[in-house]
């Protein structure tokens, strides 16, 4: 007889987590592996992902690695096919361009939209047919609180994340009857390697003070939200943006 905690098990499922060599992607991959999933780690090159793959296997988890650049659609398709049927996709990859709007050339804007938004569409197209065939799937697109709360100096990134949030809703509406759920995961201020320089700056201190929790999040704090959305426990959660930001988006500055 199954118990409620069994609703969070992922035994027999295969999960692809893009951008999982470090940061939030690694924490989410580790959580899903601990819940019983076979995890497909992803990085731009095999050299980047092999140390994490070895770490997973030493811990006794079922894991493999896929290596491709988001802009290389042929390599993406080949690697995804090599990974086998995918039940859970957590699309976590996202580049940033921290420059004022006036300094971002149209071709730079288009390139970031391609990597951060168009690539998500291409990846979903690859995994959805199998999910429909099996009548079970989880699509989790990692956005950001900037999808709804803009800041200066990140116009292309904000546009891409807003597009991902909209794509999540569109997929939920279109695929909901097929056994697939589509949700977004919206992190706030996380103390990842990528944000190390920002964290130590005056702007980082302002962000810490802006958060009701009065701190930046530790990367492992994303794991529980990701596991919930990926699990059978979230079977009727569809089209939702799960915010993990310590209360930032629920407040305004006095």
C-alpha cells in the first residue's frame, strides 16, 4: 500500500535537467536522483558534465550525460534521442546580458532570445511526442521573478524569461488533456556561482535587503519546489508559476 510520501517518488522515470553542471540545475538534478529518477545531466561539453556524472554514480544514482549547445539544434536532437524516452524535462539553461537597453544590438538581442527561449521550444518539441504516447509527462521551465518584475540593464533576458512564462501557459492549455503538466519555476535571488560577483556588490546588498527573508537563497533551496512539480503529487498543478523568492514578489518598497 502506497503512502503519501510515495507521491514524491520518481522511480522508473527519466528526467533531463538542462544546465545541470552547477548551480540550480545541479541541485534540482540531485533532488530528482534522490527521489529515484534516472537523471540525464546536461552541459555544453562532455568535459563540463563528466565530473558531475561521476559524482552521481559514486552516490549510487542512475545517471547519464548529454552534451550540446542550445544553439546547435542538430546536436540537441541527436543527444536527446540518445538519452532515451524522457518523462520529465526541467529546462534550466539561461544566459544573461547585463547591459543597458541602448547598448544591446538587435543581433545580440535575437541571439539571447534564441538561446533562452527558442531553444526551450525546440527541446519541448523533441520530448513531448513520447510523453503524449505514454500519457505522462512533466514540463518545467525555469523562468525568473524578472518575468514579472523588471529591472534596468537586462532587457533581452527579461524578454526571454517573460516568453518562457507565456510558453508555459500555452503548453498547459494545449497539452493538459494528454497527461502532461506544464509549469514554470521562478527563482528569486540565489547565491549561485554565476551570481557571485553580484552578491558581493552594493546591488547585491540592496537585493538582500529588498527580500523579506533578508538573505539570498542557498542553491539547495530550489530542490523541493522542483521535485514537487516533477512528482505525481503535482498531478493537478498545470500552468502554474511556482515562485521561490523569499517573498520578494509579494512585496513592494516603501
